C-alpha cells in the first residue's frame, strides 16, 4: 500500500473519530459529507455552491494581498527601519 493511501486512510479515520467526539452537528462524519455532495450533485446545486465558495475565497485572497502589500510598503519605507542596519 502506498504512503498516500495510508495517509488518506489516516485522515479519514481521524475525521471519523473527531466527528464521534465532537458530534455530528459540529463535525459531520465523512459518510454524511459524501452523501451530501452526491445529493447536491444530483440536484445541480453543487456547481452553484462551489462557485460561491470559490468567489468568497478569491475575494478574501485579494483583500489579504492588498492589505499585506500596503503594510509591507509602509514597513519598508518606515524611517525606523534604518535603525536595524
């Protein structure tokens, strides 16, 4: 058995154990998630929901890049940086 399959099996086992400890409402088990994905795929809502999620991720990434770049420029141009030379 390859290392990738073993690591995938361990991930699913840890997920299942975590769902048993945390409860289905907080952390659904892998089977419930797989069934929900299949149901959404059959109803046609999977593509819509996936697109909405990816749009949120893209917006968050753009905001993080803009803020990080602005903070980096401010820190790079700061006169107190000269004290570190």
